[in-house]
C-alpha cells in the first residue's frame, strides 16, 4: 500500500482531486511536476509581451530594430560576426549545410546516426537539397576524433550535436572537440554546431558559449528548449555565410512579414534563464542520483552532463505507468506524462530540469523516491 506521510484527510482530498486514469492525466494534475519550466500555454507569450511598449514597431521581412538588435545580441553572445533569426531550427540547419556544400562543391555531409536531420526531418536534406549524409560512429556513443579521421568519403561539412540528445545528452570531452576542430580546419572540412541545447552544457564544460563556438564555422541555437520561448532559432557565422543564409531563408518561406512574437519571447526568456543553467545542471545531477538509488532504474548518462538525461525502468511499461499514476496521486509529485516502451521489460523517458524542479520541497521529493523504491522492490519480487 502506498504511503505519503500525510494525514488521512489530506490523502482523501488529494485522491478526489486526482482520480486520473492515464499517466498524462495524472501528470497534468500533479501539484509538483518536475519537468521543465511549466505548461506551454498562452501565458508564455503573454508574460514575454507584458513589459513591451505598444509603440514599438514590429520587424518587417527580416528588417527593423527588434530583429536586428536581437541578432546582434546573439552574434555577440556566440562570438560570431553575424547572426540571423529563423522560425525553426530545421530550416536553419538544412540551409547551413546547403551553403557549405555549395561553397565547396561537395554535396555530402557527415553526422551522427541519430542526428535530428537523419531521424526527424523526413529526409528533408536529401529531398530538398540533394545532399547525402555520411553517418559516423555507432548509435550508442558520441563521435570521436578517430571517427572523423577515418572518414573515407569527401564531405563538405561535419555536424556535431552538443549534447547528443537521443543517447541521453552525452558529450565528448572538450579536448576531443578541440582536436576535431583542428583536424577539420586542416582538411578544409567545415564544422557546424547543432547547439539546440548549447546553453545547457556550458556549466559542465566550464566554458563560455563564445569559447565553444570558436571551434565551429557555423552555429545553430534554439529558443524553446532550455530557454523556454515560443519557437525560433539563430544561425550564426561570418558575414558571407549569414548573408547567404538570408537568401535561403527567403527561398524556404521563412522570411515572414513579422517574427516579433518569437523574437520577443526568445529575448525575454533568454534574459530570464541564461544564468540559471548551472542551477538546472546541479538539479539534474541531484535528480539522477535519486533515480539511481531505486531498484531497477538506471540513468543515461550515469551522471548527467547537462540539465537533461534519460531514465530507464527495467520493468514493463504498463506496470511502471500504473505505479507512477498511484504515486502522483498520493504524493503530488509528477515525473513525466509520457513513458515509451523500449522492450517488453523496459521503458524510458527523458528528463529535462528547468524552473519547476528547484521549487519542489526536498523532503517531498525524497518521500516520493522512497515510495518509488519500495514499490519497485515489490515489483521485482513478484
């Protein structure tokens, strides 16, 4: 029987409030959800726009103070000559690789087998641009210098994703990054950074964004993941590269008449959260330790290198979901609303630590994991 340490009356009241039948319903009703920054509702935009003056002019087709000031701010932050705001990272990265392929007249690029362009973009790079990928490294590890040196095909560009999201957010060492960067420059291979979660890895490396980006010829960053804005991306590089990217942005239909809702939310939440990345990182390491002390649970990486990691329950998905629904109702703590099946006896989900985790009382988190461990032990002995 689950126990929460609360009074019987409090537990009955909490049970009446919850009565959830699915994991996602239980998570939505949890008093203390642990994932990310909170709900992505209309208040995300409302909060960002509230400090703004109605007298401010919007951007128009990529011009105007709002977009130009933000692009300069991001170029300075990344240590690049210029930066261009895009409505999506998918658009910006395909364009970056197209530019490098055209410049070198080589229509092949190298990246990890679980790169976003390979598994989430419906072959956009191939179908829209005629670019062929060369897959480097095994799926369960990051790209090494040996992988790059061992390339037996000519490529225009190497894309590195930091961290490698699909394998729990793993990272190469900083020394490996430096070695790969030197090798690519010596061989005339352009190096592009998929920095969708760039800000989140700065505390682990102990480096600034500018220091990391100096190793790359072009850089993409996102504004809806760790930053928590509406959407949007920045593509940064030298002046010639970014001017060419504006042409491709128009060709892709990304030069909307106005992008200011995305820009203002990106700017607002960047300022709100960029200096909290260390706090999120420490929270992720603490949370991962709670999981690792539970029977039948492992984390990838074992010790997180950013604010995200993957949790593996070595039990059937349905049994884990049922257990978590009960725990959410009893404790008010919510881990996630979604768990995917890995195999018949294993399931997993992705943790992303943001503003919500530090606001939950530690004693309540500890109580949750005590109960979780006790109930997993019961599952193991059945």
